[in-house]
C-alpha cells in the first residue's frame, strides 16, 4: 500500500528527476560567480563531480522546451496511473477505511506533483532556464546542489505536497538551517532550502547533527573544487565546454575503502566495516588494481540546435593504454555515422591482443600477486598460457573486423506484427588476405566457386539456393583486403564504394549509429502490441502514456552514433546526437 513514507520518497525522487529538465539560459549573469556559488561547497578532493557550469544557449532551449513539455505531460499520466494501480484493492480483499484514506492521500499528492511536471510548473517551483546543478561526493556520500530563482517558491511547492498528504515531513534544525528528512530503513534522505539553492543528500540515520552539517555543506570546505580549478583543467585537457562536465575517481574511492578514509568517510567506513579484514599487501595490490583505470571523465564539446557531441573517457594506466591502443585495426569506412536505419562494426588486431595478454602474463609471473583475494587470478596463468599455445588457423590472425549497414527495412510493422517484406543493406568483412578466404570457401562450396569472384571490387550476383529461399537479391564483391555482401535490389551499387572506403587506423574498436526517430517509433509500436502481463498489468492509459513518451523522444532525436576508441588516453567513447528539425 502507498503509505506516507512512500509518498515522501516519491516527492524527493521526482524533485530530483525534474531538475534534470530545468535547462539553462545564456544570459548576462556572470558565469564565474554563478558557478562559484555552487562549486565553493564541493571539496577539492571529491571522488566524483558532475556539474553544469554554464546555462544552455537560448536557441537550444527554445527548440527543446516544447518537446520536453510534451514528455513531462505524459509523465503526469504515468504517475497518476502508477498510484492508481498501486492503491487498487484486489477483488478478494475488502476496501478498509485505512486503504481508502491512503488512496485518497496518494491521489492528492500525485495531483499536486503533477502540477510540477511541465515547464511552467518547474518555473513556478523556482527552476529557471538559468538554473545550474552539481552532483558531487562529500567523501563517498552523494550531495546535489540546485539553483532556484527563489527558495521560497521551492518551499511552497514542498508545503503544497505536504498539505496534500495531510502530513508534514520530519525536520531537524542544523546549524540554524531547517532540514526536512525521511528515514528509509538505515538511510536518511535530506533536503534543505538555502536562499537560492536546494541541497539534497543521503546519510546513515546514525549521523549526528555536526556530521550532517558537514555533509550538507553548511560551512564551505577549507579547499573547494572551484578554487582548485579541477573542472576547469578537465575541460581544458579534453576540450569540453561548460554546459556539462564531470568525473568519477575510481582510485580515490578504492583508496577510501583500503585505509585512506578521512572525515565523514572515516565515520561511514567505521559504521559499515566493523573490523579490518585487509592485510597491508592486499591494500597495496587492490590499489594497484584500481590504478589500471583510475578515473572516468565526461563532458560535452558541442551543444547546438543541430547536434550534441559528448565524450566519455575511461583513463587507463600508460602502459595499459599503450597496449590497448594496438587492438584496433584498419577497416574500410569504419567510424562515424554510416547512415541507414542502423549501422555497426568493429575492428580487432588479434595478434596485438595476443601480445598484450602475453605481456600481462609475463608481468604477473615476474611480480605475482600475494593477496589471497587474487589467488585464483594468479593461479589461472598456466591455463591462459596453455590456451594461447593452442594452434589457431591463419585466418584468425588475418581477421581485421567488419562493418554492416541496414539501409532500409520495408513492410515491418510492430503494430500489426508484420515481418519485413524487404531488407536493403550491406556487410563487409575485412581480412588481411580476403581472396584466400574465398578460395578456402570454394573448396567446400561449388556454388561459391561458380561465382568467379575476383579481387576487383566488382559486384557479382549470388544466385544460390539460399538467396532464392530468402526471396532477396544478393551480390558479392571482393578486394584484396575485404569481402562485401549486399542484400536488396540495387544495394550492390554501394559495394564498390564500401570496399574502396578509406581504411583508417583511427583507433575505432566499435562503432554504432541508428535512425533514432525510427527506433523510438518502433518501440512505441511494440508497446501497443505488448501482451498483458498478469503479474504487472498496465492500464490502457499507462500504455498510451508510455507510447506518447517514446513518440515524443522520436520527435527530439533524429540520429544517434557512438564510437568506442582505444587511445593513449584510455578508452574513449565519442557520441553524437543529431536533433530533429
């Protein structure tokens, strides 16, 4: 049943979520002073920070806000239907007075919350276009700080929700500030309104008022991330803009659990770990393991009305990065957005991977792990050596990767469960010696031998029983470095270009792109035909709201693409989202 604690939790969760869509505006407000007002409370050595340092451009907001408003309105329906389903009385049970009261409270609260789920509703609660936020770790514990135009507006929104629930949230007075909270088991969820900032966090219920005061940042830390210039340096190093930037320091988090806990972390670890279970050698080796990939960083390099460009980098130790940078191979046309309904591909130098693994095994044999937790890892060296010593066909080491493009799918309808009537696409297999692979295939297939494929990149009709069974036109073309196949009438015209595309050693390990609008439309159609689930029934209104959300997203995004690259920085994920008109 939806009790008052559940209602309070929904309040907090939704207030956290809706802030994400309270986008910013590029105006005359001093970026440095506004940013500093948030970041001065973030400890310089925070293990994770994600922040908007500057408001979004006006033209971007103008384009997105009507579409975001459409999504929020559908979420209103979802929220109302969730509460209706949660508070429904099973046929076999009677409707007690307590149940009815809970249902009425939940409905009233949801109606009040629903008023926030629109751009105008967010503005009325204090979230303006220029609102920024920062999510960070005060030690290990998460804290979110949000800008509002007027704290009184946010307070009024909370008061209206409390009034709808006919029950106020519990409050503490900490360092002269009023802090609302909800206890959920051993965890306390906290929120405080400070003039033009809202602060949210979670903490153990055992934390004292001085600990909570330190956690919520009622006093700024001695050294903060703004004065230390941590995010500014991150943006400079990686070419990020100020719209969004952040990092997650794995090594610092691991170090906290292996003996470097200070301040609130020391209190937290003392509560969670009653006795020390790690030896000195284990501490050292666990930290060494964390040093293999010590940090993840992320940010945007472009946000415009045309597209969003972002990057995630998993930084790795120099020797690991150098080794992994040899993994990708050159595959014609791999990288970027290849077009079509969906495209994907990968590259891999199998011999480079083998050498990397051998080097790691050599290092582990020279300097074996002593920690008991790594005994199985250390003991598996002999088995890995034996696997590497197994003979492999030469073709394995000739493999370089593949690329595939599904240009079009006709006749597919999720609404009527109609399979596609025709598919148009192409596939490329990159090999060091592609003609040798074809020659090997002709030894086992007279049909393949009859094609007379030559490494001249010219398409040849594949007239074999399998293609006739598929009812599709197949063509093949061959070059010295790749074999390409096409399916669909006229698709063969793309084969020569696919084979002659530049094979660039750009570090791309995996590549993916898709027609986002079409994908989300497919998802919406699939929801329409989804069979009812007896354990989790969805009302027609709920299903319709989910469909509307998918269709609204399809109206925002035109295409999405991502490249996973291995570089001297580490593992780099470049993403591009192209916005619909």
